C-alpha cells in the first residue's frame, strides 16, 4: 500500500483555481484508469477529471463547493505498488475543457436519462444548466439529462422551461397543448394520466424533439389549462379527434398515453388509427387502482398529503420544489377532479376496461404496453394476460411513471423504427 496526494489539476492554460462541483468516487471506493474521480467548475465550464491510473480513494481533503487553488491537495489515494501516476496528474490535467456552448444533441443516438447523482447525492449538471434552472424556478433533479453519463445540460433545462411557459401554450377546440420539435418531424401525440398535465412528458418530449420528431403534449379535459371539464372517463375524449386533425392535419402519427390517458387514447385510435400506440402503465387492465391516490389527488388535505401521494408514482426521488408543490396543491384543491374520481371506482375496483378496445387496435397497428414492476397504482401483472397482438415491455425497477424512472429505455422503444417509417 502506497499513499499519495492528488492535487487540484490545471484543466486549462488560464486556470488558476476551481470549485469542486462533485466527487464521483467515494472514500474507500476503488477505481481504475479512466474512471472520472471529480468534476471541477472553472470560470468557463464544468470539467470531468479522470484517474491516470488505478487505486483506492482514501480521503476527500476538500469538499464539494470549496474553491481550491491549482496544486492544492484535494484527496489522498492508495496507488498500490504501481507507478505514481499522481505525479503526472498533479502537473496538468489531461482532459480538455468542454465548451459550455457545445451544440445540443440532434439525433436519436443521444439519450435522455434520469438525472445522475454523485456519491453525495448531488445531481450531475453543468453550471449553466444549474443557473438556468434556478432562474426558471425548477429543481435540477426534476430534469432528465442528455449529456455525458446523464449530465443535465443547458438545452435540457431550456426544453423543460419551454414546456412550462404559458407563452408556448396553444388552444385547439378548447384543449391546451404545447408543441416541441421541428414542424416537419414525425408527429407524436402525448396524453397524460389522472391529475397530470402536459408537463409530465417534458423529459420524453425533449428526447423525441432532439431526435427530430414533432411532439404535441396536451392537457386532457378537466386538467391543466384545458377549458373543457370531465365528469367521467368518456368525457376525457371530448373534442379529441377534432383537436388532432387541427393540430397536425391529415398526417400519420404515433400515440403515447399514460395511466388513465389510455382511455381517451384508445377512443382516438379507433377513430384515427395511429402508426403506433404506446400505453405506459395503463389503467383499465384489471381491477386494482389505488383508491387512496385517486381520492386524495381529487381532494387533497394538505401540501404534505400531495407530496406523499406523488411519492407513490415514481421509484426515484420526487424532486419537486416547495413552490411547485404549493402550486399543484392549489390547483387540485379547486376540486376540478372530484366528479371524475368518483366515476373511476366502484365497490369492486376500477371501472374502465380497455382490454377489448386494445385488442381491436392491436389487430390494426403496432400496440405496446409498458409496465413497471414497482408500480403502486395499478397491478403490473394484469398486462401478462393481454392478447398476443400486444407487445408488453417490462421494467423491473420502474414505478407507475416508467418514463420518469427509466426515460432512456422508454425513449429507445418509442424511437424504434420511427425514421424507417418516415422514409417508407
């Protein structure tokens, strides 16, 4: 065992000091050559510094957030019996600075993923992304990253803020929507679930638009900014066919829906057959539907109650800011969803049954169901009884919001064959 000190490297010709943004190797953790040990923020950008040899990190001498001069010791490492690679690392870093103005990804080869965390639990993000998120009053760990190793980049934050912005909200036949991506791209219509709105698809919309697709995320009747109300599941389909015909015209499209959104999605698919239908954790496959979640979101007792209910949706930290929770509680407390909630359940279980319609649509187009094995709202095993014409994708670590828990995998499924369809 040979201990050595790793000093703050010089990561650029003009660098004199840097702030430790994140430790990616914890004390006691072994690493190999090329593993990123630390992320350092300079006055220009954030830079990842890799190990130039193997070893075990013994101690952090400087903590995240500390400003450190070039050459100061930042960690104690055990380099074993091999050559002392820290001597080279302490002269000058070998990784070039990443330009903060790098172009955003523009193809399906760049994937969105859930925000990646450092050993201290901090989300990996560039300084510019963090600054934009603060200005936009969004929590950085709400945002899916498309950068290296899931890092949140500037354009990821911009996409989410665009989805939030009322200036981008459009109305067609009293239904509110937000559009993402190039006008000539392959269209995707995205329909949220009970108590959600169009922003729940912000991560997927970002990934699809970066892949050149045109995404239309809508607010169902009774939800979000839409001007229509919904007292029962059938009301969720109000003006939907007219909306789609108006917003994208007579163009083939892909249809994606989550949870209760499966009900209006299937009605739409039976009227205007999509290229593909993807249902994420759909309601209506069996009897189980979390009664406490439905009734609680329709008539929440407090902000804390809303926070607890939302925690049932995902298998990852929720990450909503106090301001976002307060705003959501204020909207739900208006009681707009009470009648709809009362119509979804009877003494036996959930009322909607989408299986016949799904079987019918599956005979005519590609139909997929995505289920998470850690879903607390519905029973994922109901999907195992679907007809053989339905492709079922299982996510063993996913919750009810599979597209939040494992966004890269969901995006890959949605994009499979898309560009081939466009060229055929």
